[in-house]
């Protein structure tokens, strides 16, 4: 049986806003094994982003435990968390969060800047490779405001891939993309998944979820459904099945 | 992140906001420029005072009478009316003082000098021939008087250039002419080299030198002397010379051990150090004022760094979310602050050097740029960058990644 790469127990997250308390997560428990491709589904406001932020070590739960690779994240210092975010996790934000006035290439290089093991030369070549993987090899020096929403999203994906993390957390990474590009991204993620990377992917679209091996559904801060996908669709095949003509 | 990355990052952040970076630097530029210019002015004037003073003969020792008796109410008699110095004192010093090389008694009188129709108010100084070597003064023309002239109180004199200019026609040779000082006819045998103004703005060339016996007997009709000028063997032995003169004169004047001296001994070295320390104080004051503007510049950096941290909260959140540690963020902003202050410092040094040059050209004030002021102000502005950049940078480094990312 493969090792559990992440485990959450009774995870709660509350936001205090003045006298009111918003309970975004009301006790979520599940675990993900190494090499799984999990999609998280749920309606808007159900707590998907909140949970993913905690999984990405960006946020701390109000209550409950989160074990990443067997380590309880609660016990880690700020520096250790930063190291985890840098080496183990590739995070794709719902709102991209690219640095303004900074080229696609430099945005992609960013995580490598905080990894002293990577030389300047290697940094650039790895960033170029990551951008090529998301089909942006011809947009290296474009600034975010010179890119379309979908292209910006792809830069964000490239940035998450570049440091070769063991786990990719993506928040609606295909939300702004057309079907073809979404399938391309899914094909890329499936390929990475086959290479052994664990992927947790938040989405609204059931046809995207069909490419994953398991779907967890959240509702009102609780897991309401957790289901293995018996027939994982291949994104590559789906891509091939799409009509070839692009000039509409 | 290595140093190169940090510098590159900081440099780009500055270039992104060129005008703002420049305005922030302006405080530092003015601060450093002011420190360098002010210290250059202070040092320059100190240097020029020093060189003027040593042009008066840096080994010179001056002995004047002073009262050792307090007259009612504690006031002391002024030196002018005192008659405690005698020619014999000067002769004694000349014979016995081992730290003195030349000794000259001196008396002086003010009066009108006349050559045919021209006259000029000036002063006459009665001295011995050694006076010229004590003052390091040379003759431009003619010869000096001799010891024989002193012995016979002969009616000869040496003229300063200002006197020559005022009582002789241009091109007229004064040597051999007879002038009158207070009705006493004196034959001009030499003309003194020009010395210009002294530190106190007095024209040193507005003078007539004559044997002291001549001035004593024929002009003033006194038998005491007003001053003894002497030369210490070198600049460093002024203190020893002073002590020796004091011992010799106290013995000659038969002063008891409890009694005060009835003379004062001043050395040029002493005067130089007094005046130097005054101008030193001036330099320190100027530097302090300039230093304050450096601090003001530092506060400007701090202010802009706070603005920058706030503006870039989202960027900080993003960097942290992809693995930047607090330290990385701290260094990023610190290096930016230091870069502003150091770039400002470099421009400030250039500005200070130029300003010092301009001051000496257009205001003809002497300036002397000291290396220490450059090093010091540069160090201060680097420290300013660290000091004033640290708090904003620390604020940035302590942000919470998700909070920072959500910041609008
Ligand atoms: N910082 C916050 N302060 C207060 N309430 C918050 C905060 N972040 C999230 N919430 C609340 O928590 C709940 C879950 O939000 P979350 O962003 O996780 O939803 P989501 O499932 O990602 O929705 P969407 O599909 O629209 O992205 C929402 O009701 C939201 O209002
Ligand atoms: Mg969301």
C-alpha cells in the first residue's frame, strides 16, 4: 500500500470578522496517497480554497491536524514551512498571483531563486522548459499585462512545476481556459501524475474531474462525497477526439 | 537568494520608480555633499590659518611684561604701562637660554612718517638685527642694520613695502633717502620683503624697523623694553623654551616662589594650537549640522521603504507562498534601502567634491577635502541605510503569507 502523502484529521478553519465567526471548514478529514490525482469539487463558497491554502502550508487550521509526508505541520517553524512550500509543493492560485511588470520567464524562475541548490544558468533553462511545457515557449518575455487570462494561468502553472515539487495543488487551474487548452493542461498534469507527482486539483467542472482518479466533494465546509473514479479518462485521447479545426 | 540576485532585484525595484528613488536619495545626496563641503571649508580655513601663522615664524617666542600685582578689585594693570622688561633681560636670555637661538628686544611707537611732501601714519618697531631671522623675514633691497648701529643708536631704518608705496613715488628708489619719523630723520638702508596680511587681517608690511636703541632714546625716551622676541631652536621645543625663559627671568627679577611672574611667555606653537582648536570646533559644528541632514535623509529612506513595503504586500505574500523565508524578504528590502543610501552616497561625494571646488573658485575660500570626511560620511550613509531600512524590512519579513496575498 502506497504511503499517505497528506492526511487531515477533523480540520476546522474559522474566520473571525468582528463579532461574527465564519466557519469555512467544519471538520474535514481525508487522506491522499502518494501518486494520487484527486479533484476537489463543490459549489462556490464551500471551502475549497480555504482547504487548499491549508494543504499548501499557506494558512494554519483553527483546529485539527495536518500531516504532510508524516510530519505534523503544526510543529514546524516559519522557515521550515517556507522550505516545504518551496521544495515539496507547487501551488497554482485561483487568481494566478503573477508579479506585475515581471516577464513570464522571471515569474516562472521565482521559486528557483529561493532554492540555493539551483544555479543561475540552470534556473533559466528550467524555467524555459516549464513554460514550453505549458505551450508558452514563444511568450517568454511578455509581461503579465501583455498576456491573456488563460496565458497568465499557464504561467502560474509553469511556476508551480518549475521546482519539481512532489505535490501540485491547483485552485481552478483550468477555470479560464478553453476546452482545448484545459485538456492540454490536464494531459500535462496526467503525465506529471504518471511520473509520480501527487496532484490535488480544485475544479467546478465534472468533465475535468473525470480525468482524475478520485473526487472529493465539499459542501458547506464538510466532505459530502469521496469517490474513486473507476474509469479515468485520458486527457490525451480526449484531446485527439476534439475537432481539429481551430479557426473559428 | 545570493547577493547578486538581491542586488539585481533591488536595482530593478529602484529603476521601476526612478523619480521616487532619486527624490529619496536627494536627502542623502545633500547630507553627504554638505558634510564633505562643510568639513572641506573648515579644514581649508584651519590649514590657511596654520600656514599664515607659521609664516610669522613658527618657532617664535614672545615675552611681554605683565603685572604680578593686583590693584584694587582684583584688576591687573595692562601691559603697556609696565616697565618690568629691560634690555639686560634680553641679553641674559641670549647668553644663557639654551633653547633659544636668537633674541631681540623690541619697542614700538606709532607716528607719522614723512618723505618730502608725502606723509603716512605708521608704526616703528625698534629691534635688534636678529629680529629678521626670528620673524623669518628677508630684505628685498639694501642691507640690514648691524649690532654697531644698535650700539650707537644710529639713525637708520628698514621700510616695509606699504610704507614705501605710500611715501615714495612709483619707481623711486628709497635706499639712501632720508625720511622723518616724528621729526627724527632716519636714513633708509633697506626694504623688507612683502609679507601681506597676518591672520588677524593686519598689514604686516605697514612698518618701519630701526635699531631698538634708536627708538628707545630718540623717539620714546625710555630705558625699558616692551617685548622680547626670540626663536626656539625648533617648533617642538617651544614648551621647553618657555619653561627655561620663565626660570631665567624669575631669577633675574628676583621673584619669590609665591609670587606671580611679572612677564608672560607666548609661543607661536601655542597660538597655532589655540586657533586650530577654535577652527577645529568650527569644523565639528559644521559637520554636525551636515550630519543632521544625513539623518533627515535617512528618515526619508525609512519613510519610502515603509510605503514600498505596503505597496508590495501582495508581492511579499506571493514570494513567501513560493518559498521565500522571512530572512529573504528582510534582505530584499534591506538591500534596496542600502542601495538607495549608497547610490545617494556616491552621488553625494561627487556633489561634495564639486561644491568644495566651486566654493574655492567662486568665493575664494580655502577648502581642503579630507579623505576621512569622505570615508566617514560614506560609512554613515551605509549605516543609515541599514538602520532606517531595517524596520520596514523587518515589518515585511513578518507578514503572514496568506494575509499578505489577500491584501488589496
Ligand atoms: N479571509 C476570510 N475572511 C472571512 N471569511 C472568509 C475568508 N476566506 C474565506 N472566507 C469564507 O469562507 C468560505 C469558503 O471560502 P472559499 O474561498 O474556501 O470558497 P471556495 O470553495 O474556494 O469558493 P469558490 O469556488 O468560489 O472559489 C466563504 O463563505 C468565504 O466567505
Ligand atoms: Mg476558491
